[in-house]
């Protein structure tokens, strides 16, 4: 079992090395002039400390775009988020018919997004923006031009990571994997912080309000519908949230939703509209659902092996049994190793929550 787990980890490492050094990069996507309508959705909950920064960037886009409507959804905020939003819009002079504010009595991102979709008009593009994101100038026009390609069902931006960010290495690897998968046309986990999709094109109906991982919901639905799901470096956004204050509980909920969506769509391993996507789906299931168990098994193996040492027939068997675990244990001395452990624990706890059918729709952004 020890060597099986280590072999799977090695496969992941080799895969990343291949991705990092691959000549397959994101192609230059064809962009056509378009005046397609945009519904911009900005859901928020308890974000009074940062939402002004995000909203000012969004207002700049909406003000210069005559074919765009902004819907803000307050998901039962308990702070002064609504007051900050209204004051910011009032000071900006944004015209009344270009925006609206909806309030929910019960929190839930899926609920917030579905309520905002009630404002959707057939044929429009939906752009979803998280409350902690500073979007680049001209984002709406770029989304509109890229989505003029009728093969694309959903496309997201890419997070620009500061080198001193505690999650910088993890996010850099994640970005590389997403761009590589996008080069095939099929990325199953998009960046939900800045994401656009064409509901009419892919036949989208609604979000699962009892789950989360809304970006994976959209991406997998898009791929199942036979359209392309991409991450583009053309839209680099930056988060204004302090990564050091990110809650472990938030990571668990994120992992729970992602595991749930991957397992719900596991039939895409053999029913995918395009055979190119099958190895990508397999890799993501391996990475998010199986590898976390491999990491924990390797960390827990040494005490068991030491207990069984008298029964081993030679020192060679003992060393060969301990070696894979020692590699993982030594990796904990590095930030990458500690990030791997944290992510593995979050994923396993998230899987237990899925098995116990614990709710995944709880939404506490920020530090919660």
C-alpha cells in the first residue's frame, strides 16, 4: 500500500513536470467585435472591509458599457456591507437603470446566484465577480469578444499571485495546470472569482443550492454540453483578501464542493463528448479525491511499520517500506509540503462531509 500511494504521488509529480515544461500553451483565442448583452453578478456577504475596492472597478466597467446590467446580491450580511455598497454607487453617479440590489434572508452563494439569474435575458453573457476581486480594465469587452466564439461555453480569468503570498507556489502550480488543460479546450475547474458563461448556449438552468464549487458546476456542465471550458491569462485579476487570514474551514467547504461535483460527474470518464477530456477528468479525480488519502497514509505508515518490524524478514524490506514515508515527512520542512498536508486534510474532511451528507451551501467568505 505504501508503494502504491507513493507511485500515485509520483504520477502527479511527473504530470506537473510535464505540464510545466510542455510546449502546449494557451492558444491565442479568436476575438470578434460583439455587442452582446452582459449580466454582471456580484454576490457578497459580510464584506464591508473590501467590497468598495471591488465595486469601484466594476462600476468603471458598467459605466462605460451601455449593454450591461449589474446585479448585486446581499446574502444576509450581518455587517455594513449594504451601506458601503449603496454609498459607493451613490458617490459614483451610476445611473439607476444599469444596476439593482437584491437581498436574501438566508445566506448561500448558490441561492444568491440563482436569484440574480432571475434578471437574465436570453442570449446574454453572465459575468460572475467575487467581492474580493479587482478586475482588469476592459474585462467585459474581452469576455464579450472571446465568447463570440460559439465553441466556448464558459471562460474565466486567471489570478495574478504576488510572490510573497503564502499560497504563491500552490497557486502558480494550479494556474499552470489550468492553462495546460485549457489548451485542450477542457478545463473542469475554472476560476470562480471572475467567470463568464453563456447560459442559452450550454442550456444552463440553475445552480445546485445545496452545494458550492459554483465554478466547477459551470465548467463540468459546459463540457458535458459539448462546449469548451477555458481559463485565459488575458484576464489577470488580483484578490484583495488577505490569504494569511483564510480559514481552514473555508478550505474544507471548498474541497467538499469540488469533490462532490467531480464524483457526480464521474461518468464523464467514459461518456465525455470528447476523448481528450477523459485523461484530464481522471487526473482531476486522482488529484482531488485520491491523492489526499495517499499523503495521509504515507504519514501514518511509519508507526505501523515500526510495530511490524520484527516480522520483516530483512533490513532491506524495512528500509524499502519506510523510504516513501520519509520522503513525505521530510517534505513537511518546506512550505510546499505543508501546503500539501493542509490541502490533503481539507479534502479528506470534505469527503467525510459528503459521505455524511452534511450541507455544503453554508457561505462565510473572508475569514470565515
